[in-house]
């Protein structure tokens, strides 16, 4: 059984937590997320032009790059995480340029060596899968794809082809951290997606509070939270671990128990 299968097979929805590599004390922050109850970790690869991200994550990217964070640093963080947390799935999330500028084969091999389980590449669409997908799958990694409110029935098969780990449903047609979709539209979308795939469906974009996470977890297999954690790192800097753990614990309790609280 893969780490993803274990994470999404615990009998309750999974909490997926995102932070940016190189922003604050990343190793300590990753440990805090796990200690708080995160089921899956997404580690953002800082990039100069993160077009899908809102102001909070854009600022985190700039802070990390200002510190000189490199792809080698990110892979070292991943390897350290894997040594400390052998069972928790780790996803690298980012943009094509840092992933393929040294060659897709190199990136896939190094990510696999570091213990990474999957990759989300925001700006390589399914139609351009050959740029990175075969190399990732050949190295035993999952290409995790994004579906959106505009992913219609004609395009969904292309999104699902070659995807693995879980399907990330971007619940709003916009950037991270700014707004949240209505629950009814999320439930309708998740039902539609699950009719076409056996992959778990995790919902993200605009989820900031335990109450929001709980509502989504009642209808989805997982809930993705990112900007709320990034805000904590922005506020607390190198001392963000404790408040990160506190928020993660509150979110994990809400997500893990969501279906038990339905009247």
C-alpha cells in the first residue's frame, strides 16, 4: 500500500497541509504540521512568478528566494522529512521552470531519491504531460493533477489520464487564499469527479478555518489548507512551529471528525 493509500484510507477525510520551502524554519514547520495531525504534506517550491497563488503565498515565495533557497535545498528538506516521518506522504508543489530546467529525468530521479511521493506542477497542463509526467511515473512518483470548476466532461479524461495519488479539486476559478466556493457547488463537483475516478478527491483554495474545513470534509476525501499556514509563518518567522501545530490540530480535529458531527 502506498503512503497516499494509507493517508486516505484511515476511515476519515484527510487533512492536506501546504507550506513554502525556505520560508521560516521549514524543517521545524514540517514537523509541527505532522505533530498537529496532518495526513499529507505539500511543500511549495518557491518561484518568481507563482501565477496561481494569492498575495500570501507570493510573499512566501519571495521571502524564500531572498534567503537563496534552491532546488537542492528543497530536496534536502524533503530527504530530512522522509527520514523523520517515514509514513507521511510528501508532495512537491510548484511550477515547471524549477522542475525541468535541469531536465525532467534529473528532477524525477532526485525527488524519488529524497523520498517524495508526488508532484503538482501547476503550469504543465495534461495536454503537455510529456514534459514531466512520464519521467515522474518512471521514477515511481505520482503526477497529481488539478481539476477546476471549468474542467468539463470533455476535458476531465485528459486530466485523469496518468494522474495518481489524489485529485486536487481547485474549488474556485481564481488564486489561492482569496475566496471560498459555496459548499453546494463543491459537493456537486466532488460527486461528479468521483463518478469518473477512483482517486481520492481533495478540495482546496480558500479554506482557512476549522469550520470551513469541516464542512468540506463532509463531502470530500480530503481538505487542503495553505494560506492560513503561510500567514502564521509570515507573522512568527523562525518561531512559527508552535502556532502552526496549534492550527493544524484544530483543523485535523474538524476534518477527521466531520462526518461524525453530521446530524
